[in-house]
C-alpha cells in the first residue's frame, strides 16, 4: 500500500477512534489515576518534548514540573490562518530538538524546519519553503545535520533533503516515493528504500546506499525489494536489515554493505515491519495479516535471534499495529487495535498497550483500553520509520509515554513499565517523545 493511501486510511481510522457514539464505554472519558508522591521522589531520567494542547512545543521532565516553552505563537483556530507545530525530534546527543511547522491558509502557506536547544535558546529556522512541505525529520547520528522528506510542489513526488542543524544550504539528496531511510552510524550516509516493492514497481523500486560526505553518491543493491517500509543499519554499520524477494520467497535478511545476503532471519507472505533491538541481539517484526482489515499494518509480533534464527518467539496477541524497543533491549511496548460494537450496533475501535519479554514472549498489559490522540496514532502506520528517530521510552527503560484523547481533552501520560505503580497524567498535549539520554 502506498504512503498516500496509508495516510488516508489512517485519517479515517483516527476519525473512527475519536468519534465513538455517546454512551460507548470503551475509552470514553478515560481518567487514569495519578501517583503524585511517586512523581516527586522517583529518579528522573531524560527530558520529554511534546506538543501542548495549545499547539506549542515544550519540554518537561517526567514529574511534569517546570516545563520549558520553546514556541509561543501557535494558532489553532480554523477561522484564522493556522500556525501549527508538529513532531518534535530529539537529537541523538539529547542537547537539541528539531520540529517542523505549517502556517497559512488555502493555497498560500509557509513550511519551516526549526532546531533549538533543550533550554529554549538558539532557535534556528534551518529550512523554509512556500512550495514544499516537510513530512518527517531525522537527525544524523552526530547531531550535526537534519534529514527530512518533503512534498515536491503540487506533484506526488517526495524529496529527501539534508540541512545543517545550525542552518545553511539545503541539499536535495534524492527524489522518490514512497520513501524511507536509516542513517549510517558514522553519519557519512544513509540506506534508502524508495518506490515500494520490486514486484509492484519493477522499474522504480530501489535499495541503495547514499554517501553524503562529499557530494551525493548512490550505490544500488542488486536485490528485489519485498513489501516493507524502513531498512535499518546494524550498530556498527557493517550490515543492513532488509526485506527482499529471492527464489519466489519473501525474506527478512541481513546483508553486508555490498548487498550480499549474509543470513536469513524469517520468511513472510505479506508486508513486514521490523526493528533491531538496541543491543543488536534480536529483531522484532510484524507480518501483516493480509486481510485488508483496518487499513493499517497489523499482525502477530515475533522476535528472532540474530545469531540463531531458529530461535523465534511469537507473542500471543493478534492485530499488533506498532511496537518500540526499550533502550536496554529487555522489553518491547506494543499496541493492539481492537474492534467492537456499541449499543447501536456501530463499530467502535480502541487500543490496548502492553509489553512483551523478547526472550519468552511473556505479556504484561499496561493500559487495557484507550483512545489515542490523532497525532500519536499517525506514528503507528509508520512506526518502523519513527522508531529510527524517536522513542517513547525513558532512557532508563522504566517508563513509557502514552498520548490519550480523553473527554477532558488530549493528555500525555507516563506509564510505568513495571505495571506495579499506576499510570500518571503528565501534561495536556497531543504527541510526545522522550530524549535519548
């Protein structure tokens, strides 16, 4: 499925989630209990960047105290030209943030990409355009550059761009669509997947290394792309995790930097989404159920050991739509989409949040039912791409962020991964990510 179709399907899903009929008990008016003493005395880990209910960008620690306001001019009223800030992304060194904005009305608009220090100082408009709209941002591992995809004028194309974090000349690295990539760990380049699967797009699907240190150079892999979205480098940059088609089989494989397949981790029959554990020992993946249900990738969550692919663990949960590794690689938080009916017989959707032990598949349900904010839900259709650039986990792997649309408005909650203590409301907001450090 193309990125454009997925976005449309996701939007319709978000409307369904937010528009449950009156009287529906699932997720409606959800109020999670707080633990105020715990927030005061627990050890703090990193900072949280979020978009507040007023549309501005903030940072705060996990206690919710002393937020730092990074922007102050958001305008959400539809009766006036809007000014919207979106998706804050932490730099790998956790000293800076990037985010993008959209302002204007109808066909007259301005889009920008900003960087700013975590203390709110040194705000830089690194990129601006009245024609192209940034869609997704990703920092280079050395925290010196930003890569981002943007729409190309009125066309259906997508351009991959790079700009210095401190501002300067923007370089267009490539054009394609749909478009996904992962940075090389030494920041010298990236691996890109453009054009979907080879079978669906024989002349346009590409798997390539882009070198960006001295101009732009592309080295294409002579492999057929299977249906998947985002590739991933190993921590040392020597291997790439991909989905390919070989011998009439779709395979999840590891290749070297020349495109030679070194090992086969799994086979699958439909679209697959995957992510390497931070310690490099396991790969988690979802194979889509292939039933066309929900209009979003969904299926069983599996874990496979990189050193011994015969050791695979499947989680006993259907309709998993997204997952994210903990920094210490001992847990994965995942989200399941449920469907039921209300008293009028109308379909009602809600989400469940759980963790799984990748070694055993043991499940721990943390939030049995909730309604996601639309912004949070948007990341789920492309969670494998967002997992390369952002995290919901605290750096100490003890807590997870959750963004809930309640009857009192959108709120950001801190969910203890232990499941022993209660979830805690943090601040009003629509989307949030934890810093890496």
